[in-house]
């Protein structure tokens, strides 16, 4: 069994190679996360489990030696699963707000705990939903990869945010909030502490970003009130997605926080990015030739048009949530126009 990092000298990035992962069960018949299962037991609202088929491990072994530019290292790290609710079906919008706030507490707590290992440089927390994304278990859950390196996408964000900070003396992300607020037409939902918008520079058809309005670098820096506000945005945002085409929409939810290598990242601003792959109810956008082969995304509509569709869905979503006696904290942008 091997869990190793192999260096791609051409692109300058690590690949995680795990030989054992291929034996993981593909959509097993009995749910391993439902209450009463061997892994989860009874009497919980939210559960953190070690991933049974981890790509990273603290006892990682390599299968081959480094040879010049072909570098190999043990894939040291942690892979965890957060089972967000005892309910077998549904999305974040179906989870009760206090339970959802507790989910954010757990994300913050695991970020601090796993990040405190001196060998861990980055704690990546994310959520995959839907068969189109390749999810093997339907029971609502998120994942954590605690990595011994800073992943390339985050590195690019850090580099640009740092450059902007030293040039302009302000935060790049705070500035994006200002630009989106000034323009207004791409904002989907907003409460006192968070704002959701389809960015000017969206890559996926219905990609949206959620930024805290306060300049913070990680979830553990959020106050209790802000955590409730984040739970509220997550509830409304996922409800909006499921309302958009009147179908349970698949998505990737990526949480971008500062690295945990102990350096100063006060120029950075944490946020959450949603990438649903759909372009409409049935059709999915693939990262194909131009996107995957060249790394350049094409966007086959105007972001402002799609933002408008999301705003309409958000108005409906808020109404539906209200009919199930949930009162959203904020407003959909369209309400304000
Ligand atoms: Zn289940
Ligand atoms: Zn900021
Ligand atoms: Zn980001």
C-alpha cells in the first residue's frame, strides 16, 4: 500500500497517489453514515469520521524513490468526513439552522485542530453533491483534506491578493465586494454579515461566491452571530440552486481559508465558492478541450443574465423556506430593486 506525493515538474505541482483507494465501495447498498451504522452509532446530530479510504495518512509510505526532478514524498496528512445530519437525504437547505451552525463550528474546530499539526500546511474543506460530481455516498456529508503543501489554486489566490495588498494597500476580496455592491446586478443574496454573488469573472455557468463582509482569514475567526449568518446563506444558496431548475442540483462547494503554515496571511480573505456543473436542467458543462487542455474557461452566456435567473430562483427559494417556517435573515437582491 502506498500513499505518496509525486511532483509534476512540468506544471510545478504535487499529485496525490494512493494505491489502496481503488478498493473503496461504489455506492454501497446500506448507508454507512445513517444512525445506527457501525461507523456512526446513535445519538448525534453531526459526526466527524476518519475517511476509511484516505488519500493522505500520517503513516504514509512511498512505493518508489525520488530520482532527480521526479520527486516523491510520503502523502502525510488527514482525510476526514463530516456527516452533517442524521437525515439520509437532502441538501444543506434541508438542515435545521442550529444544526447547520453546529456544522460551521465543526468546520472551524477541525481547521484549527488539523492545522495545528506542524506538518500540515493547508486544511481544505469541501462538499461534493450529486452523481454528476461523482459522489459515492448520498447521505449529506462534507470532506476535509489536511495537506502537507498549499494547493496551486490557493497559491494563485494568495499571490494575487498579496500583490494587490502591497500595491493598493487594501484587500483584493474586500475590493471585489465593493465592486459587486457598486454594480449590484450580480448579487444574489445578502444578510448582515455575508454576501453571495455570481462573480464578474465566473468560470462555471452558475458559479457563485460567498464572502464574509468582515475581513477574516478563516472560519474560526467568525463570531457566533456571523456563524449563524453563514448558516443562513448556505441554507438560502443551496435552496436557490435546487429551485433554479426545480431539480436537486449537483455542485462542488469549496471553502478557501488561509494556509496553516504559521506565516502572516492578514492580506487574505476567506470565502466559499460554489461550482454547479449544469448549464441547464439536463445539460452539464464539461471541462473539455479549451478548459482542460489549455486552462482557459469559456462562458457561453452573460454572467449578468445568469445572475438574474439566480435572483429569480432566490426569491422563490425564500418564499418556499418561509412556507416551511424558516425566515431568512437577509434579502434577495431583486427584492431591493
Ligand atoms: Zn444515510
Ligand atoms: Zn478583505
Ligand atoms: Zn477562492
